[in-house]
């Protein structure tokens, strides 16, 4: 399995003047085999998100 190439992305929905969520942290999951067996031919992503502070236009 090739482990050095990134092809997966995490998209966050935007509304109005910008994103409604802010990415706090992101990491790969399922990126190691268990007893020589891989869960998939793709790694997964897990993320911590928080509500974005909205800037108000004046």
C-alpha cells in the first residue's frame, strides 16, 4: 500500500460570508494494517470542528 501520497480531502460547508465550521485538527485513520490486513484501499480522515465565529460586515 502506498502511504506517502495524499488524495483525500475534507470539505467544510460555507454559508453567507464564510465557513460555518472551523477546522481545529485533522488526522488519518485506518492507516495501519492489523495482522497484515488493511481495512480499505483508502485511509480515512477524522476531524475536530468547532463553530466558526461570524464576522459582521458594517
